C-alpha cells in the first residue's frame, strides 16, 4: 500500500504518532506506526483520511482485515472499535498497573481479544514503560 507524504503527515499530526487502538506511542515502541485501513481495502475501504489511522505493529498485524470480533463475555459477534468514530475511553481503560487494557463494552472486549492487545510481549514492554514514567498515556 502506498500512502502519500501528505496523508502520512496528516496522520502523524492527527493521531499524534500513537496507535489508535492500544495508545502505544511511536517513541515507546521505537518503530514508525503502520497505516491501518479501518475498513480493509479488501472490503472496499479506501486509502483516505476518513478510513485510515496509525496503528502499532502488533495491533496492525493482529487486526489484519478484521472488522468484527467475538465479545468473550457474551460470545456475540460485534464490530471492532472504530478509532475515528468512537471514543477510546468509552470502550477501554487501563488496569491498576497500567499494563493491561480492559474492554468496558462488547466492542472494547472484542477488540482487546481480536487484536491481542494484552499479549505477554506487549504487557512486558508496558511494564518497563510504566516504571520509566512513560506509560500509560494521559
């Protein structure tokens, strides 16, 4: 996928160089954020500002072309979190340690599960970021 320099610049500014799913910052992960198609190209989603957002490597890889997931609490299939249309704090919060994301809604729980937002590697990294005072984001 090719993203114009203008679109990339807009995303860096709008999304503050932060994953729009798990809120990891580019500075913390040490890698440039990926450009995620919220509605995948394979489902007709375009490479336009209203359909793309920044995502860390982990969230982007696990999300892939998914648009729905299963809520582990209800077993219902629900739409995944849409970072441009939904408010993160309505669907997610941090646990007391600041290392795990807790889904507050069906959408939030399904997204945490589908994107493996609390996989052991990421949780270990967050633990280090917390100890350095770099995480969780404000």
